[in-house]
C-alpha cells in the first residue's frame, strides 16, 4: 500500500508518471511541494499587504486620509457661500464613499487573506477619528465657566 509509508516501485507494466502520482496521493509528495505557500508565486507587495499588521496600518492610513479630505471639504462651507460649500461637501462625501468602497473591493478581490484586518481598521479608524472630530468641533470638551460664576 502506498498510504502507509511504503513506496511503490515501478514495474514493467506501470509507467513512472503513474507511480509518481500514486506516491504523491499516498502522502509521499516532496516536502517542497507540500510546504509551498499559496502566495509564494504572488508579487512581493501582495505578500506584504496580506500581513494583518500591514493591512491594519494601511486601513488606518486610508481612514486618516479620508478624514482629512472630510475636514477640508467641510471647511469650505462659509456663511457667504453656503450653497457652494454644501455642494463641495456633498461631492466630497460621495467621493469618499467611492474611494472606501473601491479600496474594500480591491482588497477583497486581490488580497483576500488581509481583507478582514484591513476592512475593520478602515471602518473602525474612520468612525473613531470622525467621532473625535465631531466632539472637537461640537465643543463638548471646552472649559466653560460655571453657570453660578456668571452672576
């Protein structure tokens, strides 16, 4: 039997290719073939981006970049040109949505092993940073005089 560690030796009736196939199916394939990574033929940058740490860092960097785009677009809203500012902010909103969806699609399509860390860090990073910005602009953490001190 080929499955219990015995090697099949070619006889006159069986070709050597058939014997190789039987040995491989019996678990006697070469170590190089069994230890080969599924990404070993992929380019180096794909292997790098499939690393969970790198995927998290890339997701956070993209989230930070999208946050800065958001800040820049909302700074364009001025009282004297409110309609133009709102149009720019709306276009920026849809642009960020397209960029985020495209980045998630590309990661899922080309680097599926790093998709979960990338997606979680991209969405989580954007939401956390956006929440920090909302608290900052809302003035929740500003020191204000106590109501009794005003009198």
